C-alpha cells in the first residue's frame, strides 16, 4: 500500500492519469484526457523520481519488517485510442492499441537488460533535451517483427529544453513491481561510479554499441570488456558482452538486432 501510494502520487503530480492496476502493475497515461505540453518529459521524469522514491521506501523496510521491492518501467509514445470503453455493466477510461502493448513489452525487457526504465525512440525524441539517454540496442519484442530502438534514461540535464509534441500522441507507461531482496542497487549501477570512471564507461560503452550494431563483434566485445571492468554490475554491458560472444560462434548469423521471444 505504501509503495502504490508513493508511486501514484508521483505520477499524478507529474500530470499523469492513472489508468488501472493490473495486479501490482500501474498503468498510466500522459497527454490524456487533456493535451499536455512536453508529456514525454513528464513521463520520463516521473520514472526517475519513482526510482529515487523507491530508495527512500527501502530505508523503512527493515524496521517495518516488510520485504524490499524492485520495479521496472516501460514508456512509449504513440497514437492510440483513448476513451471510455465497456458495456452497460462496466465502463473504464483507458487506452488501447499497439503503442500500449509496446510499453508493456519494454517494461518486461528491463529484466534481461538489467535496467529499471526503458523508453522507445519516440519517447526519447520528445524528451532528449531534458534528459541524458543511452541506447541499449535495436530489439524486437514478442509478437512483433518490427525493430524498435530502445533507450535507458540516465539523469536530468542541468538545462533542459522544451520539446515540440503532437497532441495526437500519448505517452503510456507501465510500471511493474517485483518482490525481491533489493537495496539501492535497483537504481542504475553507474550512479555509484566516480566521475572519471563514468566518463570511461560512457566512452567504451558507446564504442562497443557502434561496433555491435555494425556487426564488428570482436571490437564490440573488446570495448564492452573494458566497460565491464569499470562497472561490473552494469546490466546492458553484461548482456551486450554476452551477445557478442554468442554472435561470434560458428554458424551464427548476426544482424545487430536483439530478439526477445518471450513476454
């Protein structure tokens, strides 16, 4: 109850609309029912604020005798159908469409990537002036063959710029909670790295990602090995390094796309 109260408060205060609870998952919308300027920024900012709030909640868990939790967030911006749906027995205000489904798939993709929040390129394009992002790759999600470019939001920029948005777009976020043994490591692992190490991680990670997408797996592996030495617990680095080694095996055809086949 404390978890849901804290997370929903952040969503509402950022201008989001609470859609529904799906088990312990929270579905929320921005830019609906009323048009909202910079809704991508609001959604991404809410996700980062929720990560920070979770750390505060964890400080209370031991003394209250309750387990700590981890969560995952997926955000997508797309044109979807929004309104009241149902029948004479029950009506619900919600959003429907492939854009909503992709947000759900991105939430699930955090697990193999070892990340907390993943956003689609459409969301990143609307919020990139306000936040720093890093690409985690080109992926396909279960049930879809189209390739999606996915990003992880890292932190707010000191001087954000407003983004131009289309009123027909909706930012949809799905937040899922996992009960687990967790602590402040639920936040991005790079947060605890000294600045000089962060610069090295960023440089090597970007080198690795460029080579990875281009199909130069030996060079990508070399760069990711160095990045992993700087941040051994960085989820995307670990996954991409593993994929580099898998892709170099005889008979493996590599096209730079990470395919997830299970929800």
